[in-house]
């Protein structure tokens, strides 16, 4: 019941934002800022993530009249974030060697994790994050979108402007590289 | 030889017509199956990261709201091909302008 009310509220906010209501859009930004920022961190690292998230949300505001509601707002924002991160990747390349700040991830909240498994999962996730950091930007983007967010190969290819085959090859290589890096860590 | 085939099979993703022979090998070879299982494990572990949510910087909301431009219904996902074309067009434009300036200066000198 509550979820349906939130959904209805969101539809109302979207309708208002499409008509140029900045306050309604502000509420949507408040609701989605963490998901947009999290995706940005995974794609470009924490140094550039805030810039990518800000640019993506501004692009979303400019484009709100085009939003037809065919996909969920969260999905639409994710696509814009990916495109923004990808077009800003030259700046991201300068930060390629940066180490992701562990403190950034220490604040990560996972509502689906039981306390018993938390310790084990923290270790596994730290290893995965470290391995993802060491991938090339292209491999990282494909791996994050496909394996972390569950996008289809077609969606990944379309959003990154690469062919279906390239997406599959990059994913295969990225998974292999991550596996090798995880084995090195252990 | 078998190890070499395994290596070849592991360098290409499956599922395409070109690699169908390797797909057949992967179905029969225990070493390749073990390798594929490890990759599936990596993929499964990565899927676990989806539930992990980071907190956006405190100032993000304020910064976004302070810099909202007018709505113009522009395409939020700029087509990458258009960006490449725009870059090339800019480069060609600059080159043509430079050439025109050089030719113009030489013509003036002759006059």
C-alpha cells in the first residue's frame, strides 16, 4: 500500500517536473541521488563521480519534457548517467590510476544482508571493487552494467555506442581479468 | 594440444556462429567447464554489489538545484556518433579557416 502511494506520488512529481516545476524535480533528485551517485562511482571512481552525477541530473532536468514513462524513472536516470560518464571518460582516464577511497565504501549500506554474512561479504566485495578498479574504462563499464546492474548485452552496446560483439568480448575479458586479479589477491 | 585448444576457447566468448566449434569443445571439456564455473562465480559475486548503495555527497542536491538551466527537451543521451561527427566537423572547419587565412594573406602580398 505504501509502495503504491510512493509510486503514485512519484508519477505526480514526474508530471510536475515535466511542466517545469523545479521543486518537484528537487524531490526526485533527493530520492535518486544515491543511486545515480553509486553508479557514477562504479563507472568513473569517486573523484569524478560527483561531477558525473551532477551533470547527469542536470541533463535529466533539461530533458524532462521528453520523458515518456516507457521505462521507470530510475532506469532512465541510469541510462543518462552511463551516457554522461561515458562522454566524460577522457576526464575519467586521467583518474584511471586512482585508488578508490575505502572510506567511501565503508559507508555503503546493504539492506538485504544478514549480519552473519556481513563480514564475509565485506571481504568479497572489497576484493571485487579492487579488481574492478584495475580494469580499463571500457571493460569496467561493460562489466558493471552487465554483471552488477543486470543490463542486457543489447542495452550495454547501445548505451556505450559499441557493437553487440564488442560488448560480449569486453565482458568476457573483463570477467577473466577480474578472476585472475581475485586469485592473485587470495 | 588440448590445453592449447582450451586457451583458444577461453579467449573468445561463446554464442556466436564463428565460435560454435569452441562452444562444442567447452561442452565436452572438463577443464573449460571448471573455468566457466569460476567465471559464473565471479559474475554472481558482482551481482551482489547491486544492493550496495553509497551516500551521495551532501552538497550534490544543492549544487544540482542551484545550477538548473531552462528545460529544452534536449536529448539527455547525446549520441556518440554525433559527437564524433561534431569533433571531425570542428577540426575540418578550423583547418579550412586556417587555409583560407593563409591563402588570403599570400594573395594580399602579391597585390
